[in-house]
């Protein structure tokens, strides 16, 4: 049976070849075979109907049958009995490999993409729109990205076109928003030539929103749905809108052309007057960061530039709008002077204290802000200057030198250095310094604040440690302390104390010593910690409150600007309302007097030191000038 089938197949093949050679044109019309072109030009896929009778099979044609022998990669005709799963012996089937079919589809797709690419202009760039719903977001997140230059992304684009724009939209799946429609809208916008021209030049979100509004003004948008003819806009209304858009664009173009003409005229006038400016007949704009090569040239230019504005600088500030800024600067200068004045008082032994710091800050500030070119600059002591004073007084103590006299000579040298540098216009070199230098000094001042605060708390804990029990056993006071009971003790700092016999220390002398030196006081350490952390917390959160959504804009700004003074005032009031707990207070003398009138006066003597010392003060003066 198998031999007869093979013989019939061989005869059919011979007849088909002869028919193909004799009647090529007629065979194409009678062909019942489906031919499909694949990647190799000689590979043909044939679809033969197994139910055809012998007459139809005799007229069927096959191409390139002579090349099929011995080639396993090409389709070949084989009996149905040799293919598993067939129950009929007279069926003919094609043994088509899957890899050939896949390759054929890929080549067809590539051919189609190449056809699309040929129709795209040279230099074109693509926009990728990616939208989707995700579970890890609670609200939609949108990103519109413009790359610096086009980048080929084969996995994103169907054809090999560089991607320049990317729109990404992700959001929760439960939100009532059609992400697909949003993506289609963005794709429509990017297909609009005026919009993507603006997208190339946009600097922020406002530019894109303006372009979208421009697109909507020029468009008639119909939401998706089944629209009847009577629901659409009439032709007259469409024509009127088109005419209005055309007239609006024409007017905008006219305004733009007029602006360009004005710019050209102004440029022409400037070019005509340029020789006059160069010859000195006109006023040439002076760059303050360029040398004039004259003695005190920069200072003289500053005076010429600021003198016409001197009166307005004062009169413009006399209004209610600058009141808040004035109060803020007052507290900024006052708090800084008090803080660093108190620290300097501890480190210099009251030679320089709060009184000296406040008075010097006020006088120097008035002089500087009255005649300087920077009236908004805050003048006062800083953290680096405090460290310098600490190092200087230690040096003077080790070498038996008068601290205030040395510091006075340093001030004289500072005036000489500043005058000399101003004469040679050395201030122009400030352009070589970057903002990084300022940030270093700001960080140093911040670290000094934090360090001194922590050290002050540590000293409070050392003087007033936390004790397990403050209730001491009863004892009997010595007879010599009987005179202190219900009396005023002027020798103990003008403190009125009522000494109890039942709650006293085991040593009467120790009790008097603790009262005088304020050591081992109960609750002092913890209360100081609460005051410190509370002041920082209130000031910090009032600063954050400025950018919150509560209250009005002006109220938020006021609370944010005056957060530090408000925090200080609140906890000073708390300390005042709890007099039972002892806390250290700043010692400020009454009136205008030195911090310690018994040690020094307002006039500092310039003598009483070696001859070389005044000249040697120039070295530390250079360091202070840099600070």
C-alpha cells in the first residue's frame, strides 16, 4: 500500500513539473495552492487541500521542487501517514518548522518598520507616552521629561527613532481617571507642531500649561461618544471660530513684529551712541568689580553711585511695610549680641561682656548703616571672633600681657589694613570667592552655637547633679547659725533665707556654702534641659509653620520670621513663673557701665606693654580681617 502511494506521488510531481514548464501563465490562474513568501527567496509555504480529488491534485503546482531534496530547513511534502496524529492515508500535509514561521513574521515586521522609517523625515525625534495603574501610589504622579539630546531606545519605539520626550503617568487603579485617555491627549498635543515647538523651549511648567491653553483655544474638542449629526457644531459657527483664531494670531504676530522693530531701533540708537560713550561724552556704566587704577577708585565710585540714592534709602524705609523687617533685624542683632556677649564674658573674665558687646554693636551698626553702601548688612560679633578672643586671652595670660591693650592695638591695625586695601581696590577680588566660603563660616557659627549650648548644659549638670534623695535627715544647727534664722543676709548676696531646723544638711557650713555658690540645687539641671530643648523645639517648628497651610499668609510669615524671639519669650516667662527652681541668669549692669566696673573702665590704656607688642599685633589683625 505504501509503495503505491509513493508511486502516485512521484507521478504527480512529474506531471506538475511538466505542466509548470509548458503553461506558466495558465497555471497561475488554475492554481489551488496558497503560496506564502518567507525570508529566503526560495522558501515557499504551500497550503494543499487534502480533500481535493486526483484531477485537482494533478493540476496543482509547486515551485522550486528540485531544490527541496536534502534540505531540512525548507518545507517538504510528506505523506500523512508519516506525520503523527493523522487518521487518513490520502492526506497531504506540509512539514513547516516553527522557527521558519517566526523568522518570517519578524522579517515582515522589519520590512513594515523600514517602510515607516522611510516616510519619517531625517532628524525626527520621538515622544514616548507611558501610562499605567499601580497599587503602591495613593495619588497620580506625572513626569514630563525632555532629554538634552535624542537617545535611541529600541524597546520603547517601534522604529529606530531617537526619543527626546517622555511622558510618564502612574496612579492608583481605583481613581476615577482614564489614564489611557490622558496618554492619548498628550500624544495628540505632541503631534501638534506649535505645541512641540514650545515643548522644545519650555523652561518650567507654566510654559507647558500656556501651550496647552493655546492649543485648546485653537481646537474644538469633542469627548468620546456616539455623536449625532444634529449634535455637532454648525458650519457657520466653525467658520466663525476659525476666522476668530486667524485674526487673533494675526494680531499677535503684528504685536510681535512691532516689538522686534522697537528692539532693532533701540539697538540702532545704542550703536550710534557707542562712540560718544567711549569718548567720555556720555555716561558709561561702571562695573564695581573692575579696577579703576586710581587711589580709592572703588570707594569714590561707590560714593558717586550711592549719593543720589542716599535720601531715598532713608525716606523709603520710613513706612509700615518695613516695620516687620526692622523688628526682625533688631531681634536678630540683639539676640546675637547677648549670646556672644555672655559667652565672651565667661571666656574673658568680664573684660568683654554683654554691655561692651551691645554698645559696640549699636555704635558700629549706626555708623556703618549710615554711610556704607550696604545698609542691610548686619554688623556684630560672630563665632569665629569669639574663638579668636578666647585664644588671644589665653596667649596674654601665658605671657603676662594686658588683654584689652593688645586688642585695642589689633583694632588700630585693622583700620590701617582696611584703609590700605581700599586704596589699592583689593575688594574687587571678592569675585574670586565662591558661596562655599560663606557656607563654611555659617557652618562654623552653627557648630559654635551647638557646642556652647551643650557645654553650658554639662556645666549645669556638674554644678547641680541629679541626686537620688534631696530630703536629708533632721539635724541640729550649730549655735553660730542661730543668727541667720528669719534674718536678711547681706553678705550672702542680699538673699533673705529662712533656715529650718528640721530640713538642713548635716554640715551647717556646707548649707551656707551651697546657698552662696548655688550648687547642688534640686531640679535645676532638669529644668535647664527643659528650657533648652523647649526653646529649640518651638523656634524650629515655628520656622516650619511658615510653609504650612494653616492661618493666613501674613500670619504664617510673621510666626516664621519671629520664631526665635517668640520661643525665647515663652520660656523666659516660664522660668519667671517658677521661681522655686534656681537657674543661671545673665548679669547685665544697670545703665551704661562696663561689665565689671571694679576691673576696668571705658577707656583702655595703650601703655604698660613691651615695645615690640604694638607692631606684633599686626599679625593677629590680619587674621581678624580675614574673619
